[in-house]
């Protein structure tokens, strides 16, 4: 028996791809907003962390 036959027997299985797509794009948009709203100085600080290690 093929895997698709198991999926067809589940009630409401068509909603799962749509929900996962919505979650993916919501996360992608949230990360994009975070990156564009953050200050450049913060990313410069993060970029230089390995260089500024005082250990």
C-alpha cells in the first residue's frame, strides 16, 4: 500500500499543508521585520563578538 493511501484515509488532511505554509511565511515575515527594524549597530556588535573576545 502506498503512503498516499494512508493520507487519504485521514479526515481533514488537506488542511495540514495550508497550515504549515502559513506558519512558514509568518515566521519568514517576522524574521524579515526583525532584521529590517533592528539597529545596524546591534548587528555590528554581533559581527565583532569573536574578535572582541577577551578570554
